[in-house]
């Protein structure tokens, strides 16, 4: 065999070896997260009724996040209501698939519910992997113009009837918090289902006030605020810089002392979380990270942004890591302050 022939043989042998090795090399370089999600279905469980802000945001995320998750799984949203969201949280924690294909959209009252020991809570929010929140908005307490209450000072001397959903919901808890911390005289009437029924009850004269997020007012009844049909007495922190809320104090800045403020922060902890989403426990860290990256990419997706604008929803995101820190801080509140918070939330 001459030199040229020998070189050609060596070349062919090397090429054959490379081709033979390429499948295993490809497998070694494959993305295990993409391999896991490819062909699977990711379920987003929504712990509240159809039609509200939580439901809308969860379904909006479900429409777009699949293309940003490695492997491009199918994503479906499903409502699982009961016990103010506790049913969904318990299911996500203990029954739903634990590998990273189950996500919950949480009513943001559920962290305080765990902290104060609400009956029926079987989840540990510290063990969930928090994904993110699309937006946050301060809570506000609004009073209909015919009630004759235009300020907190008025609400301390004149009774106001507030429409609310069920005990434990923020619409029930927030006015009770105002009574306890600021000395208002708000009588809470519960049993209304959904924000739209509460605002309608106020408009019809069945009630005089409601607790509502600022983004909800802005999206549905901004003309009421501008026309002074609704007077906003107080908001929560972080305060909005919207001109319509100029001069509206926060409940936190009106706290009498540091302990009162910590009780306030526990009771309305969810306000800082917005409409948070969490992954069922025990998902491998690399899948949690992939889902967090996909969530953030979704919020930057031009098509998603257009859809959010159409839905009149602002994007003011909270990261999964920040949500994890909020949960840990709230659940570490001293026991005596948790007792005080429980009286407001559950008694």
C-alpha cells in the first residue's frame, strides 16, 4: 500500500468512527429538560372562579408559555375552586404530578392563611417552587359617593357597609384590618361571589364600599374614580404613582408601631405577590429554573405583550426568587403577631 492509499484509508476509517460515534455524542449533548417536556402536557391549575383577574392572567400565560419551555409542551389551564383556593393548593402540594408539569395560580391570601393556621391548609408554601407573578397592584378601599364618607376620618365616625366574598378572602380581611389598625367603622357583609358582583352591589345601593385592587379599578371602572363616584380612602404598599392615587395614604405608613406594621404585612402579604404562580414540590432544580426562564421570556414576548394590552393588564413582574423570599419572611413572623393576624383573618 503506497502512502497516498494509506492516508485515504486512515481518513475513511476516521470518518466511519466519527459517524459511528455521532449518535452517542448527540445524545450526550441533548437537553434533558427539553427531553422531559417534549410531548407532555403542563397543567396550570387556577384556584378561583372563571372570569376574574387571576383566571385571565393564568389563561394568558397558558397561551404563550409553552413555546418558551424547552421541548414545547402543551399547556392547559383548568379551574379548581374551593375553600378560597385552599383546595387547589392542597391538590398541587400533595396529589398533582411532582416532576414539573403542574403549576398553580394562587389566590395571594393563601400564604397568610398558612401563617395563621387556617383550617384545611395542608400545604407548605415554603416547599413550593415559586415561578413568578405577572403584575402587582396596591389594594384600595373604595366608598360609593352617596355614603357621605370621603376620608378615613369620616370612616372613623360613620359606619360603612362593605361587600365582601367569603371569610379569609382579601375583600373580607382588608376592611377588618382597617377597623383593627385604623379605627374605622366598617361593617362587612360577606357572601358575594367575585369582584363584579361586589361592585354591582355597591352601584345598586346594597353596599357602600368594596376592597379592590387598583389595576381592577383602572381596567373596569376608572370613570368612577375620575368622576368621584368612588372615593378611595387608603391603599397598600408598594404605593402606586398613578396620579389618580395622589394623596391616598397607605395602611402601612399609618401603622401605630413596628408590631402593627408587621401584622399588616402578614395579613396583606399577598398584595406584594400580585397573582403568584408556583410549581408543585419536588421538581428538579433544572426544571424549576427552565420554567422560571420560560415565564420571564413569556412576559417579554411581543405577542404576549399585545395580548396583555388588549386585556388592559399591565406587566409589572415579580420574580420567582422574590416570591420565595416573601413567603419565607411571612411564614417566619413571630407567633404572637400571627395570633393577632389570625383574629383579623379568621375570627
